[in-house]
């Protein structure tokens, strides 16, 4: 017994920024960003908080699942960080939507959705939950150095949510962590302690892009192949590969290794940029809304992120 996804939702900030507008802040241009990443626009918070976006996504997921907050007995948020260090994003969001149940955050960076799915399966197995709300929310715009063209062009803000119940739609899940805090990290501030002896890094996202790129293409190939082998599936039998939306060239690299057509690898990176843990559930939401996902479809989800972490899940859609 694992889980079924029975309703999904999204929360996207109003303000959209084109590549051309980013050129007002750093020395960049649309041609570089589009050709190197596939990103054309991203949304960023202005008046919205992250818990506003998470609340919008959560309420829509509940409505689509035909449930109310009183039906939910566990709330998991996947996020790199909410607007507060504490309370958690799950608590600030629960406060907004009137949800009262066990609530906590998990941080597995861009792999957060896969980690949350595995935690949900564990709660179902313990018999401690019947309906679980999983909400991924990221406000990357506040964690970037807007003077650094290597990183500020890549990310966006948003939230995506789903309600899960016990079921057997998810046929496989595997999570890995390959610890390395040198190639992708976001340092935290240190308050005004007078005691620290060494200077700490600025609290902005730092990334060695090419090392992360190599990790991503390699881990995606290995982990997706492992999933298919475990389920005795050929790549041809998979209807959709929903990969983390970090760079269109990473998706193309993984696709070439699997020798599968481009139509099987939908993207939303062109509209949203990299949304960390939100990328994959938002893509799944859009595919469902557009009527593309059909009952019986085989869907592979594959994410990677800071940690370094990676997670792969396979669904036979119900
Ligand atoms: O979900 C989190 C995980 N993150 C990722 O998966 C990101 C993985 N990495 C990547 O997607 C790519 O490595 C990047 C998109 C970050 C960078 O692409 P790249 O092809 O690896 O470029 P690069 O870092 O090697 O930079 C090439 C050139 C440099 O100029 P020089 O030294 O050759 O003169 C950069 O300074 O491009 C320059 N550059 C830019 N130029 C215009 C870097 N960023 C920009 C920019 N606009 N925004």
C-alpha cells in the first residue's frame, strides 16, 4: 500500500519578470538565458508572502479533492524556508486556512516533493493518517543575490499542493542523499552574535553551476534507470517523464540517455524558471488541468537538489 493523489492546487505570485527585465538588474540578456536554460519568464513575490501562496495552493488542492480542512490529519510542507525560521511554513499556512492537525516542514531542497511523498507513505503505513496535505512552497527571490547574474536569472517563486490518501497509484519511490555542501548552498544569517570567530558567508544562494549540472544529468540517468529496472519497465512504456525543472539542457541530456521523444518530457521552466521543490508538483498539476494525464498512464517523477539529494517516484495514474 502506498498512496494516490486525489487533488492538486497551485499558488503563483502575480508579478512576472521577463529575461529582458532582469537585464535591468544584472549584465545579462534574453538570448543567453533562453539558450542556456530554457527560461523565458519567472514569477516573484511582491505583496504576497510564501504562506499566502501555500494557502492558495492548499485550498485549491482540498477543493479538487472534495475535502475540507477538517478531513486532513497531517500537513507536510516541503520548502527551503518560509518567511519565518520558526514557526514552520506548515504552521503559518495552517493558521491561514484554519487547519488544525500535525504539521511540519521538510527541507530536501528541490527534491522536497519526493521526500514528502515518502513521509506520507510512512504515516499511512503506521495507520496515523487517512488524508495528508502536501504543500511545496518556495520564495527563491528572497534568497538570491540580485547582483549575481550566475544565479538570479534562474529561479522563481510559487507553491503547489496535493492531497494524498492510501492507495497503490505510486508504485515506486527512492530517495538518496549524496552529501556535499560545497557546490550548492544557501547560508543562513548569524544574527548579531559578538562571539563568532570567523566570518560567515552572505545569506545568498551560491552555486557552482557546472558541477551541479553534471550531478543532475548523472543522478537522473542512474535513478530513473534503477526505477525502470525495478519495475521491469522499458522507457517506451512510460507515458510521461516529469523531471526537475532546473535547466532545459539537463532535461534534454536525460532524455537523450533514455532515447525517448521530447513530447514525453513536458516542461514549465520557460514560464516559471526553477521553482525548487514546487517544479514537479506544479508540472503535474498543469498536466492534469490540461487533460493530458489519463487513467493508467505511467508517470516517472525525478528530482535532484541541494544536499545533494535526489528522489524518483513512479505512478500508475488512477
Ligand atoms: O535546482 C537547483 C539546481 N541547479 C541547477 O541544476 C543548475 C545547474 N547548472 C546550470 O543549469 C548551468 O550550469 C547554468 C545555467 C547555471 C550556467 O550555464 P553554463 O553553460 O554552465 O554557463 P557557465 O557558468 O559556464 O558560464 C558561461 C559564461 C561565463 O562567461 P565567461 O567566463 O565564459 O566569459 C559566465 O560569466 O556565461 C556567463 N554568464 C552569463 N552571461 C549572461 C553566466 N550567467 C550569465 C547570465 N547572462 N545570466
